[in-house]
């Protein structure tokens, strides 16, 4: 559990587990974008206790309007990073601001219909609706987070690094914009 001073109640703070730059990107099935998976649906990640829960975390490159692949049975949290976008989910258009999460069912007919500029999107897809990705300004704002994803750079952390508990990075070492994965 994260304490008020930004460090975990256990020994230490956070550490970088994975960096986007070390992962391979894969093209979308429709060829209109690409995605880099940081955590696979059932993949074991040192420092993260999945407790039998299945979820995945990825970063998409958004360059032009395109349909999303359906993911029935999963719950999605989508966070654009670097620009605002318009997403159509089951016929309803949502203007989604830079760094603002949008939750929707993975089986929903979804399309990126407009974007202010090419940007990225962090996607959390989970079998349980209890999983969420919240945007916070410090680790102290994320009690109970099982992992963090950097949404900006800091001196010691790069944008889209995946952070896990029990490391040497304290709240002051982290960027001012984080995605907190909570269950």
C-alpha cells in the first residue's frame, strides 16, 4: 500500500520493471497503427502479484482514424497521451482529453474517429471490471496500486516505463503524470 509520503508501506518505493524502448511493436491487424505490449494477458512479471487475475497493458501509436479490434470478455481503460482524441464506442462519440481515462467494454464496436495530432494511448485490458487505470500526479495518490506506468519523463524514468513496488525510486524520482493500475 502506498503511504502519504509516496513510498510503499513495505521497504522501498518503486523500480522500473520494463521499458517500452526494450519491447517490440506489432502492427494492428488493419495496418493503421501499431501497439507495444508491456504486459501480456497471463504473463508473469517480477514484482507484480497477479493473484490469478488476467490483464494486459499496452501502448498504441495513434496516427490516423481507425477501427479498434474487438476484445469480447475484457474491460478496457484507454488513456490518450500527447493529444486529445475522439473515440466512438457503440455509436456514441466521446471526446477524450490528453491523459483522461475512458472505460468501456472490450466487445464494444470502437473506432478512433479523430485526433488532434499523432499521439499514443495506454490501454489496460482486464477480465475483471475491478481493474482500473487511474491517472495520478504522484505515487502517493495511488494507494493500492500494483504497478505504475510513467506518462511523462523524469530524470530517472522514461515515458511508458512500467514501475513495480519495492525499489529505490521515491515519489520525487517519478514523473508528475502516472497511470496507476489498481485492482
